[in-house]
C-alpha cells in the first residue's frame, strides 16, 4: 500500500557502477557517527562485531540498521550471512539487504532490521520450475517478477548465488525471515520505464511490498497496479551458470570456501518481539 514518506530523503551516492565497489574511508560511513544515542546495541556475532543503530529514515516498524564495525564495503559475504541468521532466525524480526547499485546509499556493510513480516513474506510459496545448482527453490505464488526463496538449510547455495551475482556485477536485494531467504537479482541497468511508473529506485522496501514517495503529486500518481510491472521489469534471473540442471554446488569454483562450516547446532526457543534485541546476544545459532 503506497503511503507518503517523511519530508527528509536520504541521498544516494552518485555514480554507482560496480556492485563490488571498494570501501572509501574518505566518504561517509557508520564509524563516523559520534552520537552514542544512535547506537542501540553492540553484538558479537559469529561473523564479526556489529552495532544496531537507529535509522534516520525509517520505513517500517522499529526500523533499525545492523552495521558491521569493520570498515568493509556493502557486499554480502558468508560471514555476514551467518551473523544475520544467528540474529534473525530465533527472533520475530526480519532483515533486508540492498547491494551497491540496488538502492544502498552507504558503502559500508549494513542491513535493515524491521519488526514485522513484510507483505511479500506473507504470500504462499510454491516450487520454482527450474533447479538452482541442483536445488529447487521456492517463489512467492503470484509474484510477477523473479524471486528465489531458499530455506536456511541452503544458506551455502545462497552464498554461492550472491558470489555469482557479484562476479557478474549484478545488483541484488535480499530478505531474511526466521524461516527463509529471499533473493531478487536485478537487471544490470534500471529500465527507463521504471522512472515513468515510480520516481524512486525499486529496492528492498519496494520488493518487500512498501512503496515510498516524497512528493504529494508522486503519491497521487502511484497506482497499485503499477507494482506488478515494476516487480517484473526490476528483477532478472540468476546468472545462467547457476541455473544448469542438476549442477552440484561444489562445482561453483571459489564460493564454498567463503562460507563458515556449520558443525554444531542447538534448538533455540522463540523470542518475543518486545525482547528480541535484548535477548540476541545470549543466543548462539552456530559455533
């Protein structure tokens, strides 16, 4: 459902061309935030050290940022995937990630934490028609664009898919729920038609089901039926080499070594929404 946004609008970095753009210490990054009130929580997770920050431009309930304390670029890695899973899986929260060139505005690793199940995650899931590296992913039934949904037990395959998209300079958006990982590959260039339908970049929030505009005239023009076309033209298939029938994950050279091996698991009790972040440091999903 479209709704007007606050008057303030975050400025995207100019000239985004490469998904794997190196970190620039001279640009803005979250390590430059001096106000301690913006840092809600410090977390030592399996993949590294992170802070949970307030979000100056919230779009969802309890919208926060999970930020890596290392000065590293906005690129998803196996270590970050493990950390997000450790935090999200035993909670009622979800998280989404925008790659560089796919609506991210700060080239310092971060993902968005929200205290709700977004509309796309409420859609029933059905099997995809094509195997991805020998695994049949799911897709939201009726979703008009390309969306690949994996259970968390296939997180290594998700890591391989992300690595392939990075290698091909393919922008991408991700959603993490307690049960599933949603992957939206993007076209290499945003279609011109997208600007005619919607003045903003179609990124994580839009693919989750939340469209944001900053001017009343844009809000008046935006129609619900535009969403289907925007989803269709702003998503794309995964790289073809991942879509070969029955190809083993181990055949994708160089990807598995980046994913920590899962050697031990323990069953985690559910966390009530009101205490998810308070409880998170006390839980360990993989170690």
